[in-house]
C-alpha cells in the first residue's frame, strides 16, 4: 500500500479506499494506490505553503544546483526508471528508456532558471525615468498527470516550477503511481528541501481538493479532453491560472513523392509505439489515392513484424494497453467502426501472445475511414490506425482541420512547396515533416491547439517560465 509524501515524510493517506495497480502485461497486482482525501490535499498544501516562504528566497543559482544534482541522479538510474515505467505502464523498454531521456531533458532545461528568470529593463523610458520587469514565483502549484507518461509529464511540471521558486503538490495518475514515488525519492536525495515537492496519490477528490484550495494559485494538468476542460473551467472559476493539456487525434499526411520505406517506418512507430497511448500518436493516416493501396499493404506487413508481449523482455516491440476496461472499450469502438463501414484490414483483436493475462491488442488497421465515422472523430488511445483516402494535399489539410483536436500532425513528402502549404494552412500546433512523433523538446512549448489544449501558456519552453512566474514592473525616478 502506497503512502503520500508530505513535508519530507511518507505518511499514510486519511482514507480506507485503495485502487489496485496491476502490471498491464501480466495482470498481477504490483501496488495499491490510496484514494486520498481533500484533508490529505490540505496537509500537502499547508506544507508547500510553509516551504514557499524560504524556498522563494533561495538564490536562483542555488536552486538550479539542486536540479543539476537531480539530473545526475536520474542519469545514473536511467535503466531502473525505464524498467519501472514498463512495469506499471506496459510500454516497451525502448519506449520507456526514451521517456526517461525526455524527462531528464526537462530537468536540464529547468536548471537554466538563472537565465530563464531574468527580467527586462529600459533605463531611459522617459526623461530621467527607468522601467524594469522582475519575475517572481506564483506560490504553491498543483500538478495533475496522466498514466501514459509517468515520468515525462511530471517532469514537464515540477522541475521548472520549483526551479523558478514555487513549491509543488504532485497528483500522479492513480494507475501509474510508482514512478512518481521514485521521482520524489530522488528529488529528496538531490537535496531538495522538505515541503518543496509533495506527492498526494488519488483520483478526482485530490484533483478537486487542489482546484478548490485557496492557497493553490496555479494548476498544471495533462490528461484526457473532458477532464482537461473540466479542470480548466473549474480552476478558472476559482481564480487560478490553469494550463490543461488534453487529448488528440493526430493526422499524418502521405504524399505520392514521399520516401515510402522511411514513411512506413515512421507511421509504424508513430501509430503503434507505446501501444498507441501517446497524445502525439499517429491515429489517422491521410493518404493520396495514387499511393494508398501500396501504403496500406506495406503498413500491414510492417505491423506483422511487431513482436507483442511483456515489455520487460527487451526484444518486445508492442506492449499492452493500460487496463482490461480500456481494452474492452477499444474493442467496442472497433466493432462500431466495422458497423459504420470502415474496412478492418488488420485485426489485432485475436493476435495471440505468450504474455498471459495482460491487456493486449495487436496492431489494427482500418481502411476507407471517413469523417462521418466515430473511429475518425474520437481519440481511441490504442494501437488502432485509421486510413483516410484523399485526392491531394489541399483535401488532406481540409480533412485534418475538421478534427476538433489540434495536437500533432506529420507530413511525409519530399516537396518544399508542399511543406509550405501544409505549414501555413494546417490548424495544428505541433508539426512534423518526415518525423514520426514531432513532440517538441523541453526548450520549446508543447503547443497543442483547439480541444487539445485549454489555457494560454503551454507546458515547457518560455511559456513554462511565464506560467510559473508572475511579473512585477518597477518604474522609478530618482531626484
Ligand atoms: P485522464 O483524464 O483519465 O486522467 C488524467 C488525470 O486526471 C489523472 O491524474 C486522473 O486521476 C485525473 N482524473 C481523471 N478523471 C477525473 C475526473 N473525473 N475528475 C477529476 N480528475 C480526474 O487521462 P489518462 O487516461 O490518464 O491519460 C491519457 C489522456 O491524456 C489521453 O487523452 C492523452 O491524449 C492525454 N495526454 C495529453 C497530453 C498532451 O500533451 N496534450 C500528454 C499526455 C497525455
């Protein structure tokens, strides 16, 4: 049974309710997450509030030094952390290893706080008058994270938040609580003082506790679209600043001049990597008619080569989805797609695996999908790829823009002219050209559009700095 981390101590949650955490590849219970209460949230917020008083006064280069220590510890534990991600999330070791790398990069970015937090000034804004802008932390930040990136997403939040002088209460996904605990343990080992980083396990009660708490001025959220919208609206109604990163339905457009070998490789990885459970996963391929038949045939063959099973075996290339309930839901969505007329050209539902009681779905491909079908409209979050056929790039862009989501998109082509049309006209925030998953690195904002994001300032990059700091303007004249 897991405990919360409050004010530098592991403490039992004030609840009798626990949620079982199975290893998705085997179905075996590996932990029990306490469904903490609003009282637990208050304890953590009070600890963070008290710590904020001294933490905000710690010189910024000294705060950055803690992050350098932390980065070293994380690098030293790269394999261990990846193994833990595989165990609780199910993704393959390679995917987990890449995720740890992404998390470490966030810590590296945050360690630049002394430069990133600098203000601005103009010595002669009027005769004898100067103006300066100074940055300050906002206070106690609440962070709420999803199951699909147990390391990377928390690392989008707390390293930058604490480097800029805030204190933090992390509420990780109740489905993947273990890696979050390890992150907190290592932060303590790196010397980060008690109360600066706290962890409260649980589900909606903890989220509501943070949203309603008067001593929490800022909320960072990443998760599904309906919850992101709820968190944004509720947080705003309590006068908080909120960044809420949401679900997606990412379209990859393939033109006739694309390098087909590389394109197949890219789409296979984009659609089936992490079992399709990425907010930047390729969910829809928009293929121009001339190459669509060949593309579908070759994608099927490429999917046949994936080796499904328990990701703790490093030769495995396709892991399970997160829960049996999710697998059942996805199978229902696939049934519905068939009844709506989509052509299931590769059915992953019956692909055998050696892995026992895990929640496995083989790579699945639907051809002749249209925007009228639910399989095109909804996020499926599993290794299920839809193919839509179009006449040309303009039609492909129009189709992509019909989606209510606008997280990521990729164009596979060799034409600079096509890239320009795509970049100018597509209504999506994170674009790739011949890149399988165009997720920006920590130095840039994670820039989803439309229903993939609620708020103004995105996670990471300069947006992250602006989100975790408030500004003071000083205009002065000396006589
Ligand atoms: P989720 O929305 O179920 O859960 C996310 C967090 O919200 C969890 O901590 C959970 O405890 C909490 N939560 C869930 N239901 C709640 C409710 N009713 N009230 C209050 N809190 C609630 O998401 P998930 O299934 O863990 O993660 C997958 C989703 O996250 C996908 O939709 C994916 O696209 C999205 N995601 C988006 C990004 C992005 O950058 N846009 C990144 C990663 C994941």
